[in-house]
């Protein structure tokens, strides 16, 4: 089998920002590099917050990985505003690695202009991009929600203007046209969910250029089956943010006052708006002893935290795509109670590996949690469904499918 050289590029490193995109991209890179006849490197953007010793545009290293320091960045246009030194730094990586495949995991902070730069630096390489989020579609932090928190059907210049009023409708239209023009340089897109794939097709990407490939998480440390006779421990994992539905969960907890159950919140309250911070503190107090907020956690702590819970709750108000926490719950055999929308509804099969609830419906969420807390048979059945859905070979198959995509693209180049 002939060898193949790959460069994976992400907007951050999981050791600095352990988000889903960072963890999945880095895990894929490491698994590929461990495969025979594959040489895979990883390049991540870094900021002054995580690497203050690096100068903007400079190139650093972190273990076996490259770090490309980014500076000022315009989130609306997805453009870097920190000069051009980064191009020379990127050229050094390309010259050293000579990649045949350039696999990007989004454009945030790296900047959309990286696409023509990569095409110039490595004209024979094929460019792949995994669409992990909606940043390109939505200038409102990629959330696809309106300014009043409602889910958005999709980008439209005038509708987008209501969320980002500092930009005219024409500016929103030009943003879309500019990004689509640059994205023509991508040979193939990968979509982890059908929901996200449909959104990008509606936005303007040709269906033939977007391949559906569900994410799979690298194996965690083993998590044993729950031995409790009452499956009454619920856990939330993720940032404490409005769109994550945390206030809905706390409202449900208030309705469950006096019930025999426990809810643990694992996640940091990162740079919140004062209004939300106040609302969260008040709701946490009102929820009383049923709920404990433990703050952020390191990923290596996750198996132990999952071991101590029976159910994972994800009451997100926005569409989501392929949340890492749901894949981690699957790997641990923990049933999920989640909003039955977007990519969540694809990962969690209602009644098979978990349960769906309407987003923002605290009364229904409370009713479901109260009911399942005493149903050991249901918990056992859903937990078995989770373990069947995540076999030990799942991540190996995920890596293999990526290699098949890469080899197909390189054969097309050779032809």
C-alpha cells in the first residue's frame, strides 16, 4: 500500500480548548498517524490567551503538533486582521510535511483566506473540510438562532440583519457570496449530520460535494455499567450558556423539588453576559439541593464523572450538529435525555439509546426525569442500546472511512 501524507488543521488545540471539534480533529490525526503507510501531522491555531509567548503569525510547537499563532480576527467576514506573517509560517509547515491531503476542520480564527493560500502553497494537494458547525452560515456566533433566542430556519440577508444590525442586508449577502467563492477551492466537504448537510446545501454548496460521515469518538477509559438499583443520577456536561438550555434544566429541577434524584452540572460559566450570569445564579439557588454545579472539568476526568451518573441530559435550545458529549455518553453506555432536534435527534434514537424532549419545555423535561429515575428496566434497556451503538470498532471504522476518502481524492489527482 502506498503511503499518504496528511495535514489536519483546526482552529484550536484540545490541550488549550477541549471542545468537540478540537478533540475529534486531534483524535483523528493521532489515529491516522498510527496507521501503517500514513504520515499525519496536526496544526492548530493558538491565541495570546493560550500561548502568550508566541508572536502573531509565528509558528510554534506543542509536543508533536504545530501551533500557528493568530491575532485580531473579524468574526463577521471570517478574515484575519493580523498581517501576513502567518503565510510564511504556514509555508514552512507545507514545505516540511509535503501533504497530499489538507484537511481543515472549519475556518474560525484561521481565516477564510487560508483556502487560496493553501491552494497556492500546495497546488497538487486535495483540500477536505469537515463542517463541524454553522459559523459560515450564521454571523450570530454560528448559533442559527435569532436575537431573541428563537431557532432560525436559515440565513437570509434581511433576517440576518435583525441579528447583526451593524451590517446592512447587502453586507450579509456579500459575506455569503465571498465565502461561497472561496469554498469552491475545497475538493470535498464532510458533514457529520444530515441536518447540517441539508443546511449547507440550502446555503449554496452542491450536494455532490458534501459527504455524510457521522463522527465517532476515540475510546475513553472503560466506564462500568451502573450498579444502582435506582437510576436517579443525572448529569449535564458542557459550557454553561443560554443556548445550551441550562435554565430549562434548572427550571425542571425546581418542579422536581422533593424528588429522590440528583442533578450534577459539569461545565464552566465562560465570559457570560451579566443578565445570564444573574439568571443562572438565581435558578441554581431556586433548584435547591437537587442540583450541584461543579464547574469545568478536564477530559481525562470524564470517565470518572460518567461513572457516577445514570443519565446524561442535553436540553439544548439550538440545533446542534454532532455534540461530542453525546458520543461520549454513547461510548460510556449512558442513556441520554436530549432535545429532539437537529443533530441531537440523529445521534440519540428516541426509545432506543435515549429519550427526546421538546426544547425549552421544562415541564416535560421534569416529567420525563421524574419518571425514569425509578425505572431500572428502562435504563438497562437504553444503556444496552447505547453500548450496541458504540462498538470497539466504531472509531477504527471512522478513521478507515477518512482514509478511503483521502485515497480516492489522491487517485483522482494522479489521473
